[in-house]
C-alpha cells in the first residue's frame, strides 16, 4: 500500500465507520485506478455468499474513494457528497 492509499484508507475509516465494520481496505491506488478488498467473513449472508448490503457498500466506497482521490490530486477545493 502506497502513502496515497494509506491516507485515503485512513480518511475513509475516519469518516465512514461502516468501512471498518466490513473490513474495507484500499490495496492499490494510482492516478486513475483503485483496488480494494473486504473479506467474506464479516460480510457473509445465510447462503455463504457476500451480503448484498456489504457488496453495495464496497462498490460505493470504492467509487467514492477514487473520486475523492481525483479531487485531491487535482487540488480542487471541493467535497464529495453522495446524494
């Protein structure tokens, strides 16, 4: 994990407590790419597969993370808010 990925990870965990509950991690962060992971164990459903709510959260956290990173890289004075 590079410094940018670690910083984004820290900001996500600080601002979005659910990310800690699903054990969300930014594993790779580049100029236009993000890779994340969340283990199955804390996100499992009764069928032994990924819980839909956790999968949705994983997707939204990933999209928010990359967009937030792009805003930061562009040095824009902006906040990213999901509506």
